[in-house]
C-alpha cells in the first residue's frame, strides 16, 4: 500500500553528545504540546530519552535506527506512529554525523534526516565560545551540503551580550539562530551508569522539569520560526511493507515491565501484535504469578542490578518462570532479562543475590561498559532465528556473564576484533545481551508468536 508522509517535522541534532539536544528536544515537545499533537522519535538504539519524550507529549516515542532497520521499515515506523499528530520532533543520536562507523553515514542522525527529508536544527553548547560559534555551525553545514541544516539553537548562553555575540556570528555565515537558552541547573537530568534516570522513576520531578523547560523555551525560543522550519520538510511517498503473517489464534505473551525491566523497542511489541500476539504486562518485582493463559514470556532489559534484592526475594515469580521453562514455554530474555535468568546477580557493592537459575553461572557488575551495534548469526536453531540466519542489534551493559556451551549467536567482528560466541539457547529458551530490533528481520516476531502458538496447541492436546 502506498502512502504519503507530509507531516511537519524536524530533527534536533548536535555536534556531540552532551550539547543539550535531549533537553532541547524534550523542551520543544513540552512547549508545543500545549497547542498541538506532537509525535516524538529518537534516532538510534536509546531507551531512556524516549521515556522523557512520552512524558512530555503523551504519545509513545519510537526509535528510528537506519543501521539496525532497513530504510523502508524506518519510513513505515515514522508513517504509522505519526498518524493523528500535527508535528514530529525527532531527537538525534550522538553528534550529527556519528553512526555505525566513520567512513559512512550509516546509522547517523544525518542519514535519518535525509531519509525523512527533514530539516535539521543544530543545538550548540556555546558556553565557552563566542565568534567561534559561527565557524562551528558553518563546518557542520559544509560537511554535507545535501543535508538541510536549517537553523541553530545556542545552548548554555551566559548573558544577553553573549547571546548577541553568538547570534551575530552564526547569522554571519547564513544560518539563522532560532533561540538562545541560558545556563540553568533547573533543566539538568541526573545520570547514572547506563545514562540518564528513567522518566517513570521520577514522575513528579519530570513533570516539574517539563514545566520549567517549557516556560524557559516560551521566552527564549522563536516558536513561530520553528514551525516555519518544520513545514519545509518535503513530502515522501512510500510503499508500506506487506502485513505480517498471523497465527490462526491469538496467543498471549507476558512482557516484564516495571522498574527493573523497562528497555523495549516499542516496535517490537507492535510487531508481535501484528503477528497475532496479545501483549500482557507483568512485574517480576511485585507479581506472585505470571498472567493467566500466557503462551510466551519476554524479559527485556533494564536495571535488575538496582532491584536485585527485591527480585531475589520474590521467590514465587521465580518459581513460576522455572515451571514455565520446564514445559518448554517460549522464553526470550535480553540483557537485563538475561541477568535475571542467571543463578545470581552480584551488584556494584559486591553483594550476591539469587536469581531464577535457568542459565548456568552468575552475572556480576563490571567497571567498564560493553556497547555497540552487533551483527549476529544464529549458531543453531533458536526461538527467533534458524541456524545461520542473521539479524542486527545493539549491546550496552555494565555486567558480565559467561557460558561454556549452548551458545545462541556468533557476533561478527568489528575492525580489529575477532568474532565471538554469545548468548544461550536451549529448547524454547533464548537469552542474550544483544537487544534485537524485530524490524531488522521479518522472521523474528513471527517466529516468537508461532512458537508460542505451537506451545499453546500442545498444552491443549495434553490437557484434552
């Protein structure tokens, strides 16, 4: 089916991480939502920023990742999620031109902006510069003349005089300045080892943050010109992918969602639904049992190490997972979910907490992160992939866990590195540190739902 994308839209990018693009994106969303329906997006594999987007707009933020997911799927996600919205605000990743590698634009904010024909607003931290702001803006525009760098927002401005200097400098190279945001500790989001604090953990503080930021932006951002920029986005005609194959019966898949398990690509849940699943959420922290009549379990990433004591004491839900695995119910766990299924988690204080025990060995916090995009190939038939099938994902964790057998994947090497075996699979259990985006491979969601459907039918036959 062919459709058009013509919603006003813009990408909020920056020269580098730490420039303030998350604050600006969230602030624009919080400001515009007072009068318009705003659909938020996040470029790249981030889980944390989308939570703030959702809090600001009331609409679920989606990831747009042009390395993990084919271009047609990126466009389809954007088109589907933007329905009913009046403007789309897309927050970039890292620096404007940073992505999978240095020699191409793959996975970068620039690539997604061009794919969506979206103008880019560059957020620059000018706290320690004046006339140099113009040189910086000019360099980012000249680096790729095919990119529509439509304006600059100057962040961490020290005074009205400073604002005038940086504005004059950027304007002198033919790039408009759309606002100058003063330095303010009130709009800073606290961080920890995997990034910013999650929005749902600090709901009162987040609402206060949104209110303060919106008031600041009303005063210091030219919202009329922001709208003018967003309306310059070109119309895109796309062919939506064919509908996924569905199971003949609806199967219920239990998805862990609470303070410990909160990292999910929303598209993964949508694609499971499209394949015939009904998603039902549960909390390994609080619930004593799995939801009724479920035929599959999905344990996502998050912060189990911060909730390890509470997870350890909920012996009822751990026993329920062991019983489910004993019946060969499909169980998929990634990153934090993998940690939860090991024999124990050793937290940052060195305390060991007993976990579910479906995976041999123990997970423990480390001092350095393991992170980056991953190309994975199944070593054998698994819940999601058949042997030698490949897909793409992302890895980001501060813990370690090692197994000696039942490897799920072979991870292709990056430059200068050797390939390595990763993950664990046995029967209908699959666990890995790699977060998979189901949009990267059409088999992933379908295979999960079909395995759950087959398990459901087998249980019906056994009980009948």
